[in-house]
């Protein structure tokens, strides 16, 4: 299996023994490689040494051309982005005390953070899928334990907590990998339903968004609609126990 050496010391690119060896097929895409380089160099993701990381990244690109990597175009696009950021950081900037420094790395860092979150979510979903092979299905008529529904017990959720709950919901669905492509459900439809439920009730639970609770498409669209609503600060989300149902409310300062 072919390996490539990436030098950790850019000033001595010929020194192969100082580099980090890795297999090309280990990376799912350019952001995956970039995260690897950041972790391998033990640098702060919010303060990426662009010159050093770019040089190492370009070494990877040069080697990949020789082995005809299938998705090389995606890696070229990120390479051009890195070179652009590097060139911008080399330009002198006039900054007054009242100006906010426009870091050219900011957008790239945001992309890496989001990619890192979804990579963790993918791993979490995979773990949950493996766990479901040993889970017993709960009977439909089984009575749930009476948890108190006091407002004091509902804690506001962070987005990562929402992702974990979403993973749990998916693991509870049928293991059959069949999706009805003709199922009429969309994210915009669920966002409209969120607004309608908030207007009618003031608050509601995640399961209120689901018409067909056994539909993977239904759960995914409802989840993404809530995620988008949280992102634009249209709603806040709460939960009263681990992996319990989610309550959706408007923020107190909303019009």
C-alpha cells in the first residue's frame, strides 16, 4: 500500500525522516486531509499557520497527481483557497483601533469546525446503528414511565445535544434501508409547520413535527428544519432528560 511523507519542517522539505507518513486512501476529502495536518502539527484550529500547512498540503497534491487520485479536483480547489489565504496574509493591512481585523482564515476555520461536527455525528450514528443489532423493540402499548413535566426540569440544548438526540431517533427506526423517493416531505414544509405550531400553541415537541414517525425522510427533514430555525435564532430547544423528547419554543426576545 502506497504511503506519502509530509514534512513537518517546511524549511527542510528534503528531510523525509521528519515527516508524518500516512496512506492516501485514509482521507475522505480535502477537509479531512486538512484536519489531519492540523492535528498532526498540533496547532490551534483557530490559528492555523497557513504557510506551513499549505506547503504540506501541496506536497500531498503533487504526490496525488502521480497516482491519479479520483477526486483530485476537490483537493485542487482547496489548494487554491489555501494559496489565496496565504497571499492575503502576506499583504500589509492598515488597522486602526476601531477596526476589526478581517482574518482571511475565518471562513476556512468555520468550514473545518462544521466538517468536524458532522464527522463526529457520522461516527455517532454508525455506533448507534451497530448497537441496534442488540436492541429489543419496545411494544407499542407499553406504558411510558411518568416523568414530571415541570418547566424547571427542561434545560436549553446546544446544537451538539440536538445532534445526539437525532442520532438516537434514527437508531430507533426500522433497520430496512428503503426510502420512499415519492414521499412528499421537504425541509421548507417542516419550517412552515414549525411557525404554524408556534403561532397556535406557543411551544411544541419534536414528535409533533412527525406525521409518519417511522419515516427516515420525515425525521431527517424535521431535524434539519429545527437545525435551520436554531441557526437563524427563530427558536430555542429544550430537553428534560437524556435522549428524551425535544421541546421547541420561540426565544423570549422574539417579536
